[in-house]
C-alpha cells in the first residue's frame, strides 16, 4: 500500500488520549511507525519508555514532556526528541487539544512501564 487515506485520532481506553496509527507494520513497513495523537486538555500519556528513539512533532496546542525528573514545555511547530529507553510522559497543559505526530524507527512499537512491565497498546501496529 503506497497511498493511505488518513483518519483522525479515535478514542482509546487511555483517558483523554485519542490515537490513530498512520503507518506501520500493518501497512507493509518493517522499520518505521507513525502515530497521530490528540490529548484533551489536562490529559496525559502514561509514563513509559520505548526500546527505540521517538520524535514527536507538535502540530497544535501546548504540551509538557516529563523526562529524567525534568519538565519541558513545547507548543505548535516544535519537535520533542525522546532518546531510546528514557521514561517519559506527555501532558496537555493548554486549553485546547494537543495534536502531535510521533515517529519511531520500529514497528510494532513496544512500550514499557517504569516498573519494567510491557504496556499493552490499545491500537494497531
């Protein structure tokens, strides 16, 4: 599949987090995943890490990423660089939805909770 009609993020079991996988293993890729997410005001991802790097592009809204005991604010037209194996959590700190696009050099993407347990992702690869 070379051209994919994209959809908007859909509600997930993670409160306030909507997700859609724009490209990944199910689309024939072997080494790349692209996710689009929308976080409602006040929502956050669970704290987690990946065994690969992650690049998050902020399309709109205002966010904050917590990583290694530090908090970093970001907004539209910024890039958040999350190195491999670092526990991180993304928060929407604005009054509007936080719209982000995440790129991973892996498919499927594995997420691990801070205690080392695998986090079951409620969306397609």
